[in-house]
């Protein structure tokens, strides 16, 4: 339970992304364990790490586009 409550402390842009992007391939990637890693970082570092994780999720799902294309 404590871990779930801690996830509420994620920076707003991360929570917004996870709420707005309903792609199962992306959402499946973000386990509680992976998100918990972000809670321990300052908001700016958490956002940068999260963006890297999104790219990793897209590559794993086969929907990654190099150079933002």
C-alpha cells in the first residue's frame, strides 16, 4: 500500500502522460517497480529518466521512430 501511495508523488507531467496515453504497449512497460524508481528522483531528473523509459518502451513494442520521425 505504501508504494502505491508513493506513486501519487510522481511529477505531474509523468502522471498526465500515463493518464493520457492509453497504448497498452506503453502502459504495460511501466510497472510499479519502474515507476517507483522515479519517485526517488528530483522532478527534473525524474522527467528526463521517464522520457528515456518511454523511448525504451516504444523500442520494445516496435513502435519506436528514430530521431522523432
